[in-house]
C-alpha cells in the first residue's frame, strides 16, 4: 500500500539536507520503500488555486494563517500501516519536525 509522508516544520525550513537525511533517503531508496520524495520551496513560492463561478482565483503565499509549513514529502510503499509508521519514525523529520502519514485511497477495483 502507498502512503504519503508529509514533513511538517514549525517554521520555514532554510537548511540544506543533512547527512542524516541523505542516509535515510538512501536506505529507503535501496529497500524499495521510497517511491518519490523532495524538499518543497518556501511558502512565498506557494500558490492556492480555486475555481468559483467559473473564475480561477490564484492566491500567492505565504499564508498568514499557517502556523506550520510542509517542508517536504515522501511517497512510500509499505505492507501496511505499522510498516509505514516505522519508516516514518526512522525519518530525521520525526525528531526535529513532525511527519504525517497519509494512506492513499485505493483506486484499483
């Protein structure tokens, strides 16, 4: 089953990947658990898109109501929730930020 891991930072991340993060990524890539992942650009580069009454409305970030920012993400493949949680717990972000684990909604019949 696939899961989306979101790394939630208490404020805007401004640091480069650490050796600890690079090791975790390499380990997950080697095991086949990590499908895709990346750091995300700062809140000032984010855009929100809504369509209302046929009109496209684009709002520039950062968004002042946000107390936390998504600093990065990973898509992982795990046998189940327990394995996904173990992968998330091993991520450096679990120690200095927060990692949310979102199961994908299966689309296959």
